[in-house]
């Protein structure tokens, strides 16, 4: 499958996910288009507590924190990557955890 993106280098993060163990949309992760490296992808709760952080491409959050499933609701993400030319790409926004 070939995907064509008509944008410059960017990080895309889905707006919602359902970590219910059915094998579909169980993990939220950034999709880097034209991104050479991922500096970090972080998830915060509404009180600003850091719940998840990674710098590995393809790794994502499964809705758990300290082995405890987090409640349904809105969470904040930050993602920073570097494109092929060394330019920094920054994205932030909200995601919805649906149980």
C-alpha cells in the first residue's frame, strides 16, 4: 500500500483510541510523515501529571499508568520530531480515551 501525503513534514496523532484489548485502536501513537527522529511523545492527564513518555518511533500509550487503567476522558499530548532537513516539528493537542 502506498500513501501519499500532500503536506510537508508533520506529526499526526489520532483524536481518540479504545484500549479495550480487541486489537484495534488499543494504543495511541504519533504517525510521522517526513520525520527522521522522534524526540518525544508525551501524554498528560487534566492535572498536568505526566502519564507516558517515549522517544521510540512506533511505541505508544496503552491507556495505563502504574499498571492502572486510566479513566475515560480527555488527555493532552505533546510530540516533537525532527524532519529530514533537521527542522523541528512540534505538535500538541488533545486525545480522548474511550472505554
